[in-house]
């Protein structure tokens, strides 16, 4: 069966009516990227701990490094002295 080609002959791409700016409540690209300064380090973990993070990361479809980074950040924030 051959498909019919649809032609939109009435639409010439004209703008109908007045244009008006809408309020932009979108986050900035930097906020979307959630850029946090990082420093690369070498960390030795025991096999049991590393296996735990890898297993849990697979279950949650995420990176085990991200889980460890978030854990360390949470710990640091919870135990930081008030400024």
C-alpha cells in the first residue's frame, strides 16, 4: 500500500499576532550541569566496601565513584563547623 504525501499548502511560516517575551524561569546551563570543583585523588578501599558500592551503583544505574563522592560530601557537610 502506497502512502499519501501530505502537503501543507496553507502554512507559509508566517507569524500571526504580536510576539511577546515570556518569563524565563529556567535554570542557567551551569546550574543544570551542577558543576562542583573537584580534585582527583587516589583512595585505597577494602574489597568489601568497594564491592558494596559497585553492587549498589549497578542496582541504581549510576557510578560507584559518584556514590562515594556524595557520601564523603554529605559526611563533610554534616560534620563541618558552623561558619
